[in-house]
C-alpha cells in the first residue's frame, strides 16, 4: 500500500526510500510509489522497463505511464493498439499522450480511449464529428467536439449552438464550459496554466495541506467531526491566476452523508460557511503537515478522456478530467459559473491515507464573491 510510504517526509529521505524500492524485487509497489513522487525520472523509467519486459499487459505499469517520454509512449502505442489484452495500457497512453495513439485510431474501439485521443487533436478531426451530429442529431457528437479542447473546436461549438434545437442547447453549453469558456459570459472557465501536483513535505511548497489552518473549518453537522484542509493555494505563487485571496478547499474526515459539496466564503480575517456548518475556530488535525508541489505542464490538457479515480493524479489549472462530466458550480444566487482551479484525488492524500476517503475532489473558485467549492465525485 502506498499509504505505508511517507510522502510527507523530507525530500532527501523520501527519495532515498523510493530509490531503495526501485532497486527491490516488488516492481508493483515501486511503481505505485514512484508514480506519486516528483522527479526520480531514471528510477521511473527503470521500473517501467522491468514491468514491460515481464508482462506488458500488467496493470502495475499504469502508474508510470504518465512519466514516460513521448518517444517511448509512441513506440508503446504502436506495439499495443492491435492487442485487446493491452486495452487499459492504450487508454492510459491516450489519456496522457494523446498524439501517441492518434495514428492508430481506426484500430481503437474503446470510446474512453477515443475521448482521450481527441484532446488537442488536429482541426481536421472536427468536420467529421460535426457532420455526424448534423446527420444523426446525436448530442454525443457535441460532447466529442468539446473533448478536442482547441480554439477551432470551441468556435465550432459556439457557431453550431446558435442554430441548434432547444433540446440540445444544454449539451452545447456543457461542452463549451468544459472546453474552457463560460457559455454565459464567454470568459475563460479554466486557468490555462496547468500543473501536475504531488503531495510532499510541508517545506517544499507554499501550497499547504492539512494542519495549521488558522481559521474555522467546515464541520460535519451529524458527527461533529471537522473537515480537513485539502490545500490552500498560495496566490503569489500563481501570479498568472490573479487570485485576490489564497483559496482553501476541504473534505470531511467522516463518512456521514454530508452531500458532495463544501462551500466556503473567504472573508477578511477568516472563513465563513455557505450552506455549510463551521467550527468555532481553528481545530487540531491528526494528519501530517504536507504541501502540494506543482510541476508546470506544457499543455492545458493534462489528462484527456475519463478520470481514473485512485490513480493519484492531482492537478492545478488546465481542463477538468471528470468521472462524470457536469456543469461547473454556480455562485449561489447568481447564474455565474465558477472557475475550475484543480482536482485532488483523495486516495493519494494524507486524508485518504488516514481515513480511507475515496473519489476526486474538484476545486472551483469565484474571485468576485470569494467563494470556494469542493465538489466530490466518487468512482
């Protein structure tokens, strides 16, 4: 279990332990740990090649796919697309390196992999999907165009939506919002500077997780357990996001039926609940002090296609990778969509390791109202 590995240990100690695992005989455990660690590129490649040599169909390889370079993934895609037993490997390659599988799309029959392969696809992918929509009137093609996530695809959705039947307007609005633009205002709905994120020791990043939050936190109204801070983003370190405050996002320790949202409002000198019970003030936490280390990603499409809950794929910025694609939360009392800030996979956090919480928490923020929303989807 990766929970037995202390990702919050000082960097030197963490890397020393991870390298020891990479030299050992348990490649599956090493792959799970290395997949959640920043850096250690040589070790990741070494363990991945061990697994590939032993069994290319092994699920043990999946945590390392996103860490392999584009050239290796292109070769791996070419070797794997025609082999049904490697379907999950092809899907993982498509999610993280869509260009690697696009030359072979005629051999891919998994719609999940096709959805992933569309991320930032060439413009000539748009016309066939538009023709299919206009011929069949199937809204699934609207969603497929949105999955391309380019200016050309977005323009196609906006133009086509203007003459679409009223029954299809929600599908166009959903696709447009998830393609990076608010359907109401035409302003961005995401931050295009994208980062992969890793749980590390407290002093490695200014984006703090867990203990030390100086204000009241959300409270379970049933068992009175306080929620835990998933992350507080340091606005100064995200200069291009132009955030007015350091937004904080939370999830519960308990398994009570608290719903799937936590709403909080950042106010001068504190935090207020929005339809959310709060503690009277700061509370202690049993979790280790940690932070979220951000690694700049060259594309806004950090992950294409469906999310793989439990994989530990944390991200800040970029496009959301949903378990179930939905509209972004609206500011209470206002029909204004919130900005997607990032997502945290609970399984790979101190909270998940301590309590067994699962699912992905999607983080949204509205700078004008200063309301932050933590929205969980479970697999």
